[in-house]
């Protein structure tokens, strides 16, 4: 049985009260074999959520980080600070960071290089095959037995629109990426799908070939829907 990942990206959608209330509910979700569940709250409340989910089966990860280390970078959040709080993984390169915060491919790829050299794991988002920097990954991730990278295919048009990509389309892109990863001896890198995942489509998506999990936005901020996705496995 393959290991599956369900990752909830809360984006900037919840205030403090709602984030805490959601975390209090999801701490009751118990781990199933071969299932890894993670949530990414907004950075402002990440410490509160970490404390609530400390003893639970749910891992707390970051939505993003800035390129630099500790220093004079007003408004930034660096890997050292996340590590200090006990965060072990971050999302990187989400299409909203690319389109709404103008992060370029070059900037995101250099952040990828930085995080791959750090002790943190990373979920690197891409919206087309060409956006995956295979050479950079290969050069910075030599040991296929200790993979600290996850890829997440998130077609921009499927994010928050209710228009989920077809299973055929998801499998086609994931297989193309997996084949290239295999050529680079990186076949253990998991590939998640994200874009309008909900309890009605999660079972089909999660059981598809070369799909190792889902990156969920809106549905992950509603306890019943998150639970529905977990129970669809
Ligand atoms: P939705 O699930 O709301 O479409 O968002 C997907 C996403 O962007 C997860 O990172």
C-alpha cells in the first residue's frame, strides 16, 4: 500500500479565532496506516497551532519562507525562525506566491536550493511540467533514500474554482514528472495534486496512478470536509 499525504493549505483565509477552533477539532483525527496529514496555517498563528497539535497525529508546516537568513529583512520569515519553532517543512512556490506576490521562477528556484541544503523538508508547487527544475533538484538531492522533497502539481485554473482537473489529465502530468524523476534516480519523490479537491473527488484522485496525495485549500479549512477527505481513503 502506497503512503499517502493529505496537506491542508489554510492560505490567509482564517482569523486567529477560526484557526484555533479548527486546530482544536482536527487534533482529534487519528492517524491511519500509511497516511500523513499536515496543515499549513498562516505564519502569524503557526506557534499557536503548533502548540495545539503538538500531541496529535497532525504535522504543522509553513506556507512559505523568505530567501535570507536572520538579518535586516523587514517583514520576512526565515528558515532559522521556522526551525526554532519546531516546524520541519514548508510549502514553496505556490501559484499565489508566483502570481499575487510576484515571486519569479528564479527566486523560487533559489529558495528551493536553500531549503534543500537546510534541514527542512519542502513541498514545491508547480503548474506545468516545465516549471519543475529537475537539474537543480538532482544537484541538491543526491540521496534518493533520504528524500526531503515533495512536488505538488497545482494547475492554476483548478485552484479555488471548483474545476478539478480530470483524472486522465492528473495522471498524464504526474506520470510525465515521475518518469523524469526516475531518469534522475529520484523516483521516491512524492507528487501531490492540488486544485478544488473535496470529499467527493478525493477518493478517485488519491487512488490514481502516480498520485501520492493531495494539497487542499478551501476544503481543508472546513473540518467536516477535511475529515471527509481523510475518510475517503
Ligand atoms: P483549493 O483546494 O481551494 O482549490 O486550493 C488549492 C490550493 O491552492 C492548495 O494549495
